C-alpha cells in the first residue's frame, strides 16, 4: 500500500502530538510531585512547630534544682515532672519519692 506524502505528514503530525501530550503529562506529574513534597515539608514544619510549642519549657531539667516546696500545687509539680521525663531526664528533681508516677503527692 502506497502512502502519499500528505498521508505521511498527517501520520507524523499525529505522532508528534502524541509525544507532546506525553511530555506535557509527565511535566504536570513532575510539577504535582514537587507541590506534594513542598506541602509535606510545610506540614512537617508546622507539626514540629506545634510540638515544640506544646512542650514549652516548664522547668529547668538540666540538674536537680527543685523540690516539692518550690511548687504551689501538685499539678504544677506534675507538669515539671512529666516535662523532664519527656526530655529523657527522668525524675531529676526527685519529685516522685515512691515511684508511682505522681509527683509531690502532699501538695494541694
């Protein structure tokens, strides 16, 4: 079957359009992937920021500086106790003498 030059030009044009469409499709996918990565990064930063804010420094955990008399309430002592534990410092202030997880049980 003999094809005319115009048939070949039409077939070539169709192939070119297909290739261009494929390239455009891949470029859009690459752009979307980049946008997803940027959003993931933004979400990660936001999460870390909220995590840091929610764990604001409630007391000094670098050494044994407090005792139960330094707190007004048991809840305040408990917050310090839990904060230091969350930093991996354990009961650095010895606020939980009987090791039951409750700090300064004698405070109101």
